[in-house]
C-alpha cells in the first residue's frame, strides 16, 4: 500500500501499450517535432537531495557508496567490509562493460516525523542479476532477487525498470544493499520516487515510447506497401532496418520483455544480441541498394557487402557466443558501419549525387544517435536525455523526412496493410493451435489422455512451492496386475481400450478422494497421471497418515469392483505403493521412486497398499552394507537359531520347536529377520541362509534325541526356495547327512509364498510330502489365497496367525474367527497350530475349541539351543513321544 493506493491500482491507471502505439501512429508528424523540442528543453537529471516527504523524485547518488568484488561476497561478508573499502558512487553510475559483481550501499535517512512510502527505481532494464537486501539496525528485513536473466514475474513491481517498494519509518535510518552483476553495460541510475509521481512519469514515458514505436511501425508499413507496389529492394531493406530498430529499442527499453515473452529471459538476451548485428546487416544492404552503389560505385558496394557479411556472421554467432563477447563485438561493429554509411553519403554528396543529399541528411541524424548510444554503452558519454535517447531522436527526425515522401502511398496501401495484418493474426492463431497440440502431446499420455509423469512432477513441485503449507503429503502409485494376460487374450487393440476405460474409472474414483491434488481442470478434471505402462499415480494431502490412507477407501473399493467390457465382467487386480512427505518439502521424482520400491515389496504387506519405509530400500547405505555383512556372517557362522516350544494340548506334552533365526550385528546390534530376510531374497542369499537354518535345526534334533525327545523342529522357508528346482533333493540330502527322520522336520511356508507361483509351488510341496517331510501353512488368515487352492496343497498343519490369537480372550470377533478356522481346518483334515498364546485364558479357550498345538510366550520365549535343552529337562510340559 503506497499513499492509499496499491501498486496494481496505479498500474491500472496506465493506458494499454497498444493504445499508445495507435496514438503514435496517428500523431506521427507532430511527434517527431515534439521529440526534438523535448530533447532541447530537457535539463540533466535532478541533483541529489536529502530525503524529504515533499520530494517527488530524488536521485540517490549522494546516499550511495560502491564496492567492486574481487571474489563473490555474501551480505554477511559485505556488512563486515571496512568502511574504507567503500567508495562514493560517481554522479553518473556507468561502469561500462564490467562483469564483476558490484555492491551499492544506500543510506536512507528519514528525518521527518512521518512514515514515507517510496519506490526505489533502477532505471536501466538490461541488468542481468540484482540482489536487493533491506537492512535495519543490522538485521535483514527483506531480500529480493530479480534481473533480466530471470522471468519477468520475479520483479516485485511490473515495470520495464526495476522498481522496489520501500517503507521508511519516521525518524529512522535504513540501509539498502544492492548487488548487481551483468555481462552488458553496468549502468545504474538510482532514484527514489513518490508512488504517484513515479506512475505518472512512467505513464508519460510509456506514451512517448509508444509514440516512437508507432512512428517506426508507420515507416515500416508505408515502405512495405511501397515495396509491394514497385518491387524495389531498397524499400524492402529499409523495412527490415526500421523493424530491426523497433525490435532493438523495444528490447533496450525492456518493453518486449514485459509484454511479449515475460517468462523467457533467454529469448530476451539472445534476441538483443542478434538484432544489433542484424540491424547493421540490413543497414549496409539498404545503403548499397538505395545509393545504387553496385552500378555506380563498385568499391563502396564491396565495402558494404564486406560489412554486411561480417554483420551476418556476428548475427549467427550471437546465438552461440557468450553474452559478454557477443555484445562487445556487436556494439564495436556499429562504429565502422555507422562511419561507412556517413562517409559514403558525404563522398557521394560531394560528387553531386541527388540521392546522396537526401540519404546524408536523413541518415546523419540516425547515425549520430547510434554513435551516441554506442559511446554511452561504453561509458564514454554521460547519461543525459539526448545521449540516452539518441536512436529514438535520430529515427524520429528521419521519420519526418521520409514521411512526406511516403504519405501519398499510404491511402493506396491501407487495404493491403490490414489484409496483411489479418493474415498475420490468422497465422499466429494457427501457430498457437499447433503449439498447443504439441504441448499436449508432450505432456499427456497418447492413449489415455491423462497427464504424463513429466507434467505430474512439474505441477506437484510447483503447487508445493506456491501452495499453502500442509502437514503431510502422500504419493500413491496404482499398478494394474496381470494386464499381460488381457493383451494375450483380447489382443492389443482391445487391451488398449480396456486400459483407457480403467484409466477413466480410476480418475473418476480419485476425484472422490478427500485432499486429492487436481492436476488440470480442462477439458475435464484430472487427478491421475499415467506414469508408464499400467502404472498410475496421484497425490493426497492431510493431517495424518491414517487420515490419508482412509481417504483412498473410495478408490480402492471402487477398483475392487468388476469392470464391464465387451459384454464381459472382468476382475481387475491391482496393488498400490505409497510414499509420504512432510510439509511442503515434496520431491515428486523421489516420492515416485519410493512408491515403486514399496510396490515391489507389496508381497510383504497385508492389504492392497504397500507403504514405503526407508529400511525397505534396497539401495540405502545401511542395506548395502548389511548385504555384504550377511554374506560374511554366513561364511563365519555368526548367525544364531533360537527355538520356541510348541505344546500338544491333548497330551500336554512338547510337540515340537520352531526355529527362529537371529543376527546379532557387531555394529547395528540385533537385526530383525523381517529386515534381512527380504534382503536375502533380493540378493540370492536366501538359498544359503535356508540351508544354514535347516542344518542347525537338524543338529538340534540330534540334541533332542540325546534327551529321548522326538519332538519336531519347524523351519520357515521362502517363496524363492519353492522355485528352486533341486530344493526337495537338497532337503532330503541334509536329512540323510544328519541321520534325522523326515517326519521330524516341518517346513513352514506362508500363504503368499505358496501363491507366488502356484503350479511350481504345488509340485515342490508334493515332492516334499512324498519324502515324508511335514508341511505347514504359516500366518494363515492374513493372505488372500482361496480355500480351493489351500485345499489342494499337500500340507499337514495350518498355523493360525498370532494377530487373531493374541486378543481373542477379550475380542469376540477374533474368537469367532479362530473358532471358525479351527472347525474348517479340522473338517479338511489338517492339524491346527495357534501361535501368539500370551496367557492362560487364551490357552483354556483354545483347549475348549479343540486346538491341537499352541505356541507363545505363555509357554516359553524363543531360547538358544542350550537354554531350550535345559528348559526341556525341567519343564512340566516335557514328554517322551509324540501322540499319534
């Protein structure tokens, strides 16, 4: 808020730029004379004065000190620089071509008794980087980074100059630091404005510049029409010259950057570098053609061709050369080009050429303006109105001279001009439509039309940076399972149609989730991005993980419903990987990678959503180290087995022991099996680990024999073990080598492991059963296998998962599940083992239900082999045989 008006209110008072250009077109003859008179009547810049509340505009030279970096400095560094290193800024701050960083310290002392709102203006739009620091009492209050190497939106106030609002408290001193670094001319005109005065001056400046642009457009239009009428190349070259000057001045003024390509500073830089030598190229061609040098003065013609060739090379090179080298070379080339034009005109004028008279008078004004601008860019001329506006003034005088010659052609060319403008607008529309189509093709999936991964990451990253702070974000990766089967059954054409239908349904369901991030609103709201193949992703925000997971219920329940396609009812299986991010620190690419890792580990989770945890990342430093250490632990026999007793309820005797692997890492302490067993499965170590466990379990069996105990020993095996072609043979070999009966070994496999490859698993389990090895389904009730499949497995016993047993003594639902499972398994001919028995009440309930075997802390915790044997000698559960 500045003096009761916001910046946007002041800006709204300025007429649109196109309005002023129209005014310039209409007032072309008058405007040139006005510009000449203005240049003669305008005085140099106002002398610097102390800050006072009534001053509309104050130069800041007297309040400014300057320091040039020998190496990059931070604000902290600059505030510690000795006072002696600061130098008073010159009255005209023009350092020429100096790419070093320059620091400016401005002391703003408001001695008045009122608060002042001011605008700090740096009235030169071609500065690459500007760092603004507002300091009060040694503390940084505000920091702004802008410059023409950044998008125009980085400017705090939309203006061709760099304008920063300042609030000056009454009777206070504030220090402003500016760090400016540029590859071009380091010109820093500093002034402090009242906001109303600034916007009035800015509006007036826009009017004058727009009128100048209008003059150039009229000149270009008239000469273009004339060229189309008489087909003389001189007029065409002149049109190119005028348009080049127009583009050049719009770039120098910062006008084109603000209104034409505010989001592309790279275009602003390269266009300015290109247009300077290109305008010199067109100027040389025009001079040669206008003066007919090829026919009359071949040496001057060759001179201009050489200069045009050099300018053309410079124009092409400007697209690739570094900014500093290109701008110096282009500006330096302007001197010989200007002098050659002036010299040719004078030489031909002396020889009596009439065209030379007209040419010399018309171009001398422009060439003098160009020369003044070049010398000003190099810091050789001061910043006064005539010097700063040399090219506009020279071009305006030239416009007056040529306008009389071109006026009679204007009326006849009007219709063609507007027709050309209409064609231009139509071409622009076609170009925009083509660009829009190309953008959509590059940012959306070709088949489903959903945003692709690149667009998803861009939108999520932008929303996280600009949106309100959130407590928690979650990225979900939905992967459709067994879609290859659809391809093989229906063919790719129908599979593509089905995938498109699934994508639409997924997007509809996602839009119903609370906290969903909408990626785009048109042509229809899209919350889902098509990552790749049959994988999709979306983003949710919320307060807690539980709340976010609960918000996905409409989606997971909807996807679980069958989909109607081609008269078929298809069950679409899927799995979801999920990763979380705290606050607005959202990195979509990292979250996607974590969600993919979670998806890969989904078989270790219960339910359809696999949540990422750092320990499941196979590429984390800890896991990489543990993989190496696990291999070494196997080699050096540094793993251990503990044994937990299993009690037969009917005989109240020990029925068996479950072997549980333990790893006491020398650095990380006890590493749980659920961390290193998945790692062993991924790295191929599961085979030697399983072999090690079976060997130690069989050795424990032999120790039991010494106590005349023929209890069984249970060993957990992996799904990967079931895929080994020689697994059964290897188990039998180990049994024979240790002289242990096959009935004494129980191999436990989870439902998920048995379902991983049903056909092969069934074959391996059948072979083990024929070898008289006992088989058990572990964690029963937590998987998703069908009873029809479980019934086909050649297993001896079913182990009810502890999650149902532990709470059954005071949870009616768990008790019902356990009772039903017991009855069903007994009816199918299986023995039932209940693990997780923690108290006597649970034991009693299981006994009443007819459970065969129990296991849990109520009986005993897992023990080392020696401790287990010692327990067996003293426990009341000790027995000498296994009941039939």
